[in-house]
RNA sequence: GCCGCGAUGCCGGAAUCGGUAGACGGAGCGCACUUAAAAUGCGCCAGGCAUUGCCUAUGGGGGUUCAAGUCCCCCUCGCGGCACCA
C-alpha cells in the first residue's frame, strides 16, 4: 500500500528536463536581440560590401488561432538557410511581417463589435511572441504590417500607378458574389467543388451576379506571365498550374456569313485544318445573335431552351451533364472554305465566356461535337486520317488531311498554317491567340481593407493625388455588410462625401493587394518618401529577385500570380530592376496529424507549438520538423519522433556537461585539450562536408542525420577534444541555435556562434586509409575485400587475384573478365 | 479524361554519375548501471531456409546492362491540380 502511494505521487512528478532548454533558450534570444546581430546592412552601410542573400517567408495572416506547426516548418527552413548564409559571410535579409487585412478580423467585428484594428493588433502580438519563441533570426527592425497607414499608403500609390497606366478600370460584368461573405470574389478565389462553385476562403456557395466592379488588366500581361516562368527556379508542378491558369491556346478566328442576312458569326478554333469537316455551327445560349437569327417557326423552341440553360447552374451545364442538349435555330451559315450551307444550333456545351461564344462543329474530329452530332443525328464528315493507327469514329488527334481541297495530303501542323494563310488572304478570318486568364476582379464590399484612392464625380472616377495619401479608413461601429450590396464604407457619411460634392469609392481592395509588393517594402521599410529607394531595390533584388522564397502551394494561382503581375507593371515603370520577383521558390509540404489525417480542430489532432516548446524546447521542435523528411513532402507528425530529437540535443549537451547526484549540470570531465585523433578529424570533415552540401540543397533531414553520426562518434570517445565539440557547435548553430550558443560559450568560444564563420574541412581528411569493396561473381555478391583506398584498377585486380578466397569465389571456373570500379565493387565474370 | 508528383523494413525516411539496398531516427528486443523504475550507455533488429552459407526482397510485368530502387516501355494504386476552354 505504501509503495503504491509512493509511485502515484512520484510517478506523476515531471522528471527533470533532459537538458535545461527552458533556461537556455530565452537567455540567448535576449542576447541576440541586444547584440542586434541579425540586422541586415542597407547598401552603403558597413556589411553591405558582403554578397547579399534575400531569404523570405510568405508572411502570415495573423489569425486568432495562432501559428501552427505547418507555418513553423517553412519558417524553420528559411531560418536555417539565413543563419547558414550569415555564417558563410553574407549580408542576409531575412524579414517578417503581417498580412493583416482580411476577412476573419472583420467577421469577428461584425459579431462582437470589436474593431478589427484591436483584434489584429492582439493577433499580431501573439504571432510575434510565438515566432520569437522559436529563435528565428529575423531582422525585426524591418517588421511591416499591411494595415499600417505608413504601409498601405504605398499600396494605394501603386494602385494609382496601375490606374494611370490604364490597367485599372470599372466594368459591369457577371462576377462571383458570395452572399455569406457579403462580397464579390476573383475567379482565382472560387473553387469548383462537387457541391458547385465555392469560395476559397470558408467554402461558402458563390453565385454569378452582374455588378459594377474594379478590374485590373492582368490579361495584358498574360503572355509575359507565361513566358517568364521559364526564368524561374520553381517547382515544375507550380509552374504548370500557372500555365494552365493562363491557358494559352493558338488557333484562328473564322468568319461565317449567315444566309439571307448581313450578319457574320466569328468562331474561334484551334483546328482550322478541320474546316472542311465542319457540318454545323453552335452558338452559346447567351450569344447576342441567337434571338435575331432564329427563324419564326423555331422561335418558341429556342427561347425555351435559352431560358432553361440560364436557369441551370454551372455544374449542371458542365461535368454532371452526361448528355448534351441543344436546339436548331432554323438559320444557316456558309462555310467560307467550300461555300457549303450548314445549320446553326444553340447548345449550352458552348461557353459564352470563352472565345467568341460560338464554335464550328467538326464531329469527326472533336469528341464533344461528335457526342452532340450523334445525339441529334447531324452529319459527320471525316477529313483527317491517322498516319498509322486504325480508323476511329472520332479522331481528334493529328494526322493527314484528305477530301480537304488545298489541304489534302498535308499533315495537321502544315494544314493549320495553310488554312490560316488562306483565311487571312481571303478575308475570312485570321490567326488568333487566346488565354483563359481573365482580368482580376479587384474590389471587395468589405471594411477591413485598403480604401481605393478614387473619387467619383457623378459617373466619372478620378484619382486622388499623391499628397492625399494615405487615405485611411473611417471609424465605424457597425461593420455589417448591407443587404443591398453596398459596402460598409457607405455608412460613413462624413467620410464618403466631400464638400465639393464628389464622393469616395466605397469598395476596398482584396487581401492580395498588400502581399503583392511586401517583399519590395522589406528592402527599405522605413522610407517615408518612396515605397522603396532605387538603391535598396537594386541591392536586395539583384540576381533575379528574392533568392529563396518558401511557402505553401495553396498560393499557386493567387498571391504568386498577382505579385508577378504587379512586379511586371513596376518593371515597365522602371521602379524595379528585374522582371520577376522570386527567383527560387520552394513549397513546404503540409504536416499531417499523428493519425495521418490533415490537422484540424474538429479532428482534435492539432499540435500546438506553444506546448511543444514548453515540453521539449524550441531547438528540439526546429530539429524535429526538419528531420521528419524532405521539406517539400507531406509528412505526419510523431510525438515519439519529437522525443528522439530531444534525445539527440541532450546527447550534444552531455558532451559538454555531466550531471551530479544532486541533479546539477557541471562541466564534463571527459573534455580534453588534446588533439583529435585521425578518426575524429575524419568524422568532423565528413560531417562538415555533408552538412554543407545538404544545406545548399535544402536537404535538412540528411544534414541532421550527418550531425547525429558525428555526435554518436564523439559520444563514443573516452576523451573528447574541445576543438571537435566547438566545431560541432558551429555545424549545429543553424539548426539548434540556442543550444549551439550555450555549448560554444561553455567551451570558452568568443562572441556569438550565430555570427561565427562556417567550418571548413580539408579534402584529404575525408580520405579513409582503406576501402572495403564488394566482390561480385557474375553480378552476385560473394564476398568483400579490403584494399588501400588509393589503389588503382590494376592494383585492385592483383589484390583480388591474390586473395585467399579467390579460388572459392570463382568456383573453379576461369575468370573471363574482371570489372573493377575503385571504391565500389569488383565484378568477376566467369563462364 | 488531361497534366504534375509519388510508391523502399513494423513506422518516418537514406542511397552522388547505374556499382555492397535499408544511413539516421522511431518502435521493438537484449545487456550494463539501479533495491526498483525512469533516465543514460552498449548491442541486436528486411524476410525465408540453414552448419559455414544460400535464396528472396525497393507497387506489378517486361526490357537495356557485367551490374537497375536509379535508365526505357506497359500496367496498378495514392496525392495534388485542371476539367465541355473548341
């Protein structure tokens, strides 16, 4: 009984920490802040003569929930690189800031009446606290906040530049409206889901509504946004997503004349070579010519069909619709290439929003047209044959033309050119390039965003002048969006109306505005005269822009496309020196919960970094997140694995300290000032070589593994040379900076290890004295042989022949050939 | 359907130019220390047969090669994206 009480009481007592991280970590964070050792030198300042490195994270939206381990993975990776580059002697720009405009703070304001500014400030403080607890080496003098008037003044200024260039305009167009969010959304913010189109944020249903909105002419940059992807060191998958989103297609516009009327119908096709096979023409139900062209006897049927299509959701019109529907108009057009009369149909498989809203149907060579033709018994005329494969009913691939007049006998690629030439020569059409990319819907009916620096004078808009910037938000008590679709800013009567009768634009900018240029502001964050100085931009953005940009893949066609667009506009205005902002980009993979499912509150599998730091320390969290696996890969959390990282760091600690019976840490008696043995020299050289190589390739998991090998070696020594442990502390510094500083200091190291020089090694120290080669016989492993590591082929061959097992390996057969790969294998080929 | 990425022990993952598959960590097992446990240190650890040793193993099937996780062809599964874009 007494025993059980003893265990209950002492069994739940926390055993003391494997090493005193809770005392070490805050102390070094304070030391770094006091030494200001992570400050980046501006051009002209001492330190700016060093080569620069711009290492950037995608700055966070400071949510009420705080940081999660996924943020920390990317931030840890960039911090390691930043610390490593600093130790290599580079002038490193590694900044952090807050993308603080946005919907959640405003939704909170709607519900509680708390001003978004208050919530935002509180969330930022919490994020900053969490980030600082990780020991990240940010230059906090450069912290920025997109909601600060000193910042958004310049967001507004850049908007005016776009406005002046004619790249910002107001248009009445069908746009995506989200009733739940009370605002319109950009195409990029709408996802196609099984339940229909939904908002990217919050997964609310969205609908098409015609509204007057501000648009940015991103389409003017479509070709350059596409071409310049080739300049970038980005994941191929991400470039592909942007290419798909831009959606370039090359083809021709063909003009058909309507029989018995002066009307012409233009269609867009990527296959002008199939024009001889066109057997009908299809208009989208929304096409303006549908009504005027329909013959009186078809009128009722066509109008009914148009009405039905309009009532269908986008979903019903696309993927769920197994069967194509349509109706004949009774009108006909002339195929310009052969003078043939073909009927005009209306069908909703043709989209009004793409191309001209009309297509020429070639059922023999287009799956969709084929399906439709079969449904309504329309003629199918083959004009292209496969070069080798057997004939198919519908052949949409490239081949050779026949029954095609002047195109007969030509291959598809040649036929396309010939037909385009013919169309242009005879005025029946022309070559054309099209993009799926649409202009960027840039206004939102929300309060917590940048106000547009625009005034309305009746129906006309005009820009605010630079001297009136920043245009700040009016104070409001009621943030509720109105049912009429009028933005909340409409409630600020005094703000909205100017004495001279002009009124302010009431929409605000989307959250993406602030993040479109924040990386430029980091170059010169305190400049009150300009968004950034030319000198600072040229210095930090040289060599192709940001040298390393790490963030999640969810921004592939949002932030990353918008920022590239703004950057190109700024490039054309000669405000930046390179056409692309982010030279190298890496997506960190998401970290799953321990149950292998996506971390979410409802599943209860979210890992709270505050708790992990309290239990195991920031260094252990940093090391573990990097040791989990490759940065780009999706991987599950493991609390057992987390403990492994703690054990590793505690092993490092015990190289330097040992514990007394009373539980105190005293300097280890195993340390010696003696010279390291050749084995230790080799272990150090190997670790240095491997860690250096892996850091360059962002392979943090294998770099840590190399450090573990070194620590295991040092742990195994009876006497540990201080110099060796000192070198370990420098190799460890980017990964576990607090512990590295402590070890460095306890061993009598001068200054901060965070700014010490990165270790080097001598190539000859990597060399082993002897190497063990595998001996294969007819490619099967049969034995091993130890040879001097510098032995050449002939010497190795002689050693193999002289080896006592040689006869056994050959099994009495003669060796016809011996393949020797020094350092690797010997393969005996016998017959 | 199309595009991109991936599949290696019980688990996370290593493996340069094609050259000893499984580094490192976790889990497990054993030993030492301890009154005991924890912690720590050391050792074992793909599977099968077996006496040394041999055989089988990198999602599946073919191929190239002295040699394939790695290169080529076909297929299966998983993840991400796009999806009637003419």
